[in-house]
């Protein structure tokens, strides 16, 4: 039995919208990625991240928006 080594990709998932953003740069932190993609998805500036969760051969970081919620 041979040992197989493969890269594991990462992605951000904006739960409220169902948007999946693949992260191409493996050296980029999640905070850096959120800052980069906040110009396209402004809700990332006030969101919280959970994870990573290992799903479908990739690490998934779930983004929960906090705008419009009370408490």
C-alpha cells in the first residue's frame, strides 16, 4: 500500500447566500481572504467564521453574517 500525498483546497461558504468562494492561495490566511473578497461580498466585513470543517476533500470555513440580527 502506497502513501498518497495531495493538496487539500480551502473555501469560504457564505451560509446566508449559499455562496462558495474557493481560496486559491494556500499562504493566504482566512482573515486576508475575507478582506480581499469583501469588495465583492461586503457582508464579510462584519461576519464571523467557524471551521475549518473537512468536507468533500477540502477544508470549508463557514461564514455567518451578523448584519440585521439582534442580540
